[in-house]
């Protein structure tokens, strides 16, 4: 009888241990994925961002954005007071607008929404909510290996800045701290235009001597339209010209623009080549995106509508 009781006790203890193990395992698994950046609801002005986080076991995970799957197989071991963390970082491509990002590890899934726009909304959001990666709490993950005071630390994570057709001069020379503030989460020094105009002096003189200037330019938002690192588009543009213009000038999205000519057809704003340059016509074919002699910011320093037209239609004179 005593033997049966002992066996029963052992079974009960074993069951309790298994239950405790399951509870512990579930608790650990519930914290398996920690997303350090981006925060849910972050708004960015770039179509490429890094997803950064850590897990407690160095096994592969998937990052899924619509039909794109990014495999994460490499992790950086980080020993902390809370135990070992396996840090991952993966560069991903975003779609315009809202992106629903899923990070899947084992049977655990985390979801993060990130919005990609090319307007001032991204800058307002970043400044208002401080959605920088290089916050003090985030940096604590990395300081065991990185000092964050030398350019070589930038190069480890940001070497992809060189992978563009056009690379901004200071970037090509790895002069990161000309524009990024070490004392403010490595964000861009504000206003952006003050940094740009230190080098682009000839542009500064022309713009401030002109009677009219484009609002975003005067406000210092050069990087609404220009990527300060690099781009596959001329002039380091963040997007195609007309897309950038239509972000703000939404009333022009109908496609009907400029006065009708004698055939009652509107002037094209795309889809036609300019004979003199062989480039596709766009908003900036007629409008200077920075400054001008008229309220409409006509190109070529044109002071009236007809002189602008004649600059292309010389055969009509």
C-alpha cells in the first residue's frame, strides 16, 4: 500500500513539474519576439527601413510584407542581466502608404504598421513622437559593440547607402556627422536647409534674391523631395517628379492642367518628350521647384506666361 502511495506521489510531483515547465515555456515564448524598431504606427519617408529586434533563441524567423518574405538567419549574441538575447536586423522594402509587417518566430507572430509617405507628415511624426531608432533605450542593445562616436560604427549598418546610382557627396566620403547630430539621437541637424545651403551656396544666393520661392524650400524641407543619402533618380529625388508635386498639389491629379490650346486640349504634363532635352515632360519642365520670377515659379526666369511657352515653342513665334 505504501509503495502505491509513493508511486502516486511521484506521479503528482511529476505532473506538477510538467505543468510548471509548460507555464514557464509559455511565458518565455510570449516574450520570444521584441521589436525595437520600428514602433507600431511609425511614419517614414524612405521606402527602405531596418527591422530591428531580438529573440531569446537564435533560430530563424520570417519578416513578411504582403507577398515579400525576408528570411532572418543570422543573429548577434548579446549577454544581458536578463539573459542571452539574439539581436537581428533586416533591411526591408516598403510599399507606398500603410504597410502591415508581420514578424513570425516559431508559432509567435508580432505585427507592426508602418506608413511610407513622401510628405512633411513623416518629419512631423518623427519629431513629435521621437520615432528614431537611436534612442537611448534602443542604443543600450548595441553599445557593447558600438561606440556610436566613430564613422566606422555607421558603416556597419548603413553600408547600403552606397548602393544607389547617384550618391550624395558627403555620404560617398562617409562624412556622416556633417549632417547628423550626435547629441540628438543622430537625427538630421535642423533646419535641414541650413546644412544643405552651407555647401550649395550658389543655390542659396539665387533663391533668396528671387522675388518668389517654393514654400517647402523656404521652410527648410529640402529632404521632402531630395534624399540626402542617395537615389536612383537624378537630383537625388525621393520619387518621380510628378508624384512628389501631387503629394501637395492634389487638385492637379485630374490630369487636366494649363490652359487649353486652340484645339481645346489641355497641355500634357507627362508622356511626351521635350525635343531640346529628350527628357519626359513633367511639372518641373514649366515650374522651378525652388524659386522664380513669378508666383507660378516659371522656369528659365520667365516673367510671364507667353515667354515661358516660347522657350519651348520657338517655331510658333
